[in-house]
């Protein structure tokens, strides 16, 4: 047996693909398109709505990947959150964490990127913590990016518990 380049899902697998927002079933092509754009299952209507939202708010597609990744992990982040002065790419209000996607940093190794992530953790007087996460880390290591944010969120939660 050798592996072949094309993979065709069986009908039962196709049924399994539903929109994360409305649970509408996705065709295989819609599934592919949505995964390529956002690494998340969205029906054409919700995908287009998201594309328009990104164009308007200037938030990168990686923020959407992280948004659905975090939602899947049980966290409810806010996309393109207005903090009163500027639009934050992603925010987790419960632990006062602002997440900025770094569009500049290119092709870091995974370890460098994780180091960047932990290194850019800064707290401000208003109680908010801000991190910058390289876009390539999200795009190529979404699971690890989500885990990294979960660890930071857990750390912040511990801190607020102690205070
Ligand atoms: Zn939908």
C-alpha cells in the first residue's frame, strides 16, 4: 500500500463537518475553503461575514484561527475588541488579557516563537495584560498557540485568585 496524494472523505465524514456558528452542514469544497482561510469550519454565509468583518476591522485571519481554537478549548474570546483607544485583535475579558497578532515577525522556529510569546507578556496599571503572538506561530502551530494562551490565562487566573 502506498499513500496517495488525494484524500476523499467518506459520506459519514462529510456529514460530520458543520458550521461552528449555525451547525449547517458543509460541502467538501466549502469545508476546504473555510479550513484554508481560517482553520475552522464555517458555512459560506458565515465565512463571508467573517471576511467582511476582517476587512473592516483590519484584524488578520490568524486572529480568527485563534478565536475558534480558544472557543473549542472552552474560552470565549472577543474578536476585534475596542479597548477605548484602539482595536485589540483578540481579548479574553475574564482575565483581562489582550492578544495582539504580530504581523512583522517572519519564520521563527517554534521555540523562538514560544519564547517571544512568553517574553512579550506585559502587565499594565489598569490591570490588563498584553501579549504579542507571531502570526506564523498561529498559522503553523495552532494547537500549541492555543495551549500557550491557555497556560497564560491559567496563570492570570491564579494571580487574581491570590490577590
Ligand atoms: Zn454558518
